[in-house]
């Protein structure tokens, strides 16, 4: 059976500003110029922004980063001689001619930059993970709703064409009843991880105080900055929020759910010899009403899942047989293994035939989808609420890991049921002044 015939057969209170009323909030034609601002000018911002500016009549005319070197580098990348450069993103938001912004800061800045942006009347594309903590995420949803602006989350798997196919198979019963889902991220960073902290003076072009922002002010170290900040809980949630956020969002999409009812976790630091915070082994179990999902993050081995069909390609694979990232859906009639660039169907007795599909990463499609939403005012595929709910899942995993408790989750109230205060306190954090607008 080919893929086409197979598919056919598978049948909390936060204070925010008043709404922003924009007289120019109208459908734009293809020839109308869209001016964008980039907040966070590192490699990821320029990568995603590069796809946005492939869209006709779309230009980046303002750049902001705590590193003036990165901001000026982004100005060259923009190819706009008159592009304006700022070290403080709030100056960029004062520009009335900027229609929308791409936020690609470190995770601990996603909340405040997003809220300030929608209140300034800008449409926003916020990179994942949506927020640093759950209370910040809810504040972002509230601010976006009050402003009436478009807020698209950078979970680009929502724009992939193969995941709706998997959803159709599973929800149509093609592999029977699915009662177990496995999600995993493996990479071998043994033995040194990100290394020992090398504290010292910050580079002259870097505003280190503002980089820390709502996080504690600590001495500068290159490991806390740039490409390795996600190894520290002050700025992110580790592997589970970085990579898990994508995969949990896709599990929600495929299984037709939006929240677990309970979570427990175990793990620790067993082999890495660096100064980072995050565990090198993390295993989380989530209870959903109709199935169980487990998550694994292992930072000292890259194999993940072995075995591969002839011709099949896997996302970020480094060896001939490894599958370092993915999702597996186990049903009574078969299993489906999927990642960002494809899926495979493995039948049980009496189940569907063995099929597979490869496709390409959907970042370009998702980035350009945002520009289309800015022009047409249509709702993005990855709304603020979708991004928030999906990001809650890895954040709950970290709370369960830190408390060593099995926690019951009330998704309507976004709080724990019967849990001690130590768990509830981890839903947010006491942010550093003057960046304490959203805090516990």
C-alpha cells in the first residue's frame, strides 16, 4: 500500500497595559512594504529572519541586541543602509514605522520583549521555548489577547506537512489505540559539557547587566552567554525546554490534547564534568487522560533509537544507525516513529503496511507564514495559547525533577493540586528589579 492510499484509509492575575488600537490594522496587499525589527541578533535570529526577508517587500529596518557587535553584524545582514541599531530593545519599539518584530533573544527575555512589543503595537514572532516559566507564559498570552496583535510562536513543526498526516493516521485508528508515546533527545557531550566557568570582565560591547535582565546578576562567563546559555536554569530550562518544546507541541497536535494531568521525573548529573546546572540524564513521565508519555534527555550518548529503513533520513543523525531525536506512538496495530523531517510506520500483526516518508525542515514555511499573517491578519498556526500550553509540558518536567514529587496538574487554573508550596513557587520566579513586572 502506498502512502496516499494508506492515508485515505485512515480516516494567574497579571497587570498589562490597555489594548493597542491600530488604525492601520488592516489587510495589506502583496506590494505593501513590511518593515521588521529583530530583537536578539544572534545566529538563530538571522537564520529565521533570512526566510522572512525572502518574502517580497519585507525588510529588516531596525536591529537590537545587548551586544553592539551582533547588532551591527545584523545591520550588514539586513542589507539596509538606513537600518537603525540599538542596544536597548525598547528604543527599537519606539519606532512607529516598524510593523512587526522577530524575537530571538535568550529564553529568559522572551516574556518581557514580547509584552513590550505587543503593547507598542507590533505583531510578534517569538522563538521557542515560549517563556522561561509558566507565569511568564500566561502573562504573554494575556498581553497578546489584550493588544489584538498577532503573536506567532516559533514552533515551526506546526508548519510541517507530514505531522498532519501522522495525526490523521492516529486519530483515524490506523495503528489502533495509542496508549503510550515516547519522546527523546540524545546527544553526546561527554566528558566536559560546556566546561568550567571562566568568569571575568564582559566584552566592552556587551551590556551584561541588561543581558541578565530578570535573572540574577552574576559575573560574566562565556558559558552563560551565546550558544550555551541553555545549560543554566537562570536563562532557560535545558534540553527539555529547548528541544522538547517542539516535540511536545507535535504530540499535542497529533494526539488532539493540550495538557497532562500529572507529572513525575527522575535524573541527575552522572558523567559531565562541567559547571552547568542541567541534568545529563533526565526521564519524565506525563499522565494524560487516555495515554502515558515519557521524555528522555541523555547528554552523554547520541544513539537515542537504533534501526533504520533503507533510504530513510533522520533529523540531526550523526551515525549510520542512530536516531537522536524523535517521537514514537505505540498503538495496538502498529507504531509510528516520527521526527522533524519524516515518519515511519511499523505494523503489528494485522496492522497497516510498512511505509515511510521524508520531507524537509519547515522553518522557512513557518517564518513566511508569519509574514502572511501580518499581511492578511489571519490567525497563525502556532498562536500564543498553543505556544504557552506546549511550553508548560517541559516546564512541568523540570519542576517535577527539582522537587522529586509526582505532581497533579490543574490545566484550567494552571496550578498544582495538593502540592507543597515549594512546587507552586517554581511556577514563576522572583525577577530582578527593574525587570520584575512578571514575578511570583
